[in-house]
């Protein structure tokens, strides 16, 4: 479960293990790249689609994580870049650590 909380809203997305692994792998790939300006990744599940997009506005760069087709409801979570991309690297580290058990075994 991934949660975003702001002053006006609270959004959570519940992912399957396969979807969670896809998100972790794509974030690792993105962080190891140079941050391509037109970076978009999609994952199609049984009845929904996950979308990762790199976007930019006056305040900086951010990744938009969207869940589409979830019984007619779409959810969007924003991952800000942070200073020197620390926000993305911290998120990627957290995703990787949660997939690996305490003894270095893969999460099932």
C-alpha cells in the first residue's frame, strides 16, 4: 500500500506483489539513468493499468504514479524529486528494502 498525504487530500493505492515489484524495478532503472526528459512507463494488469511519468513545473521535477481503470476510479500519487534527487533515491531505497526480507531473502 502506497499513501500520499497533503493538506487537502489523502490518497492510497493498494498494489499486488507483481505491481509492487514492477514499480520498484522501474524506479531503480530511472534512478540509474540520467533522468530522461520524456520518461514514461506502463504496466497492464488484469483490470487496471499503472503509469509512471516524469513531469516538470515551475517548482521542479516530479514523477506521477497513476492507477487507471480501478473499477472506474483513478488514483494519482506524486513523488517529488527533492534536492539532488534525494526524494527519488529515498523512495527507491525504501521500495527495494521492503521487497527484500530481513535476511536478504526475496519477498513473496
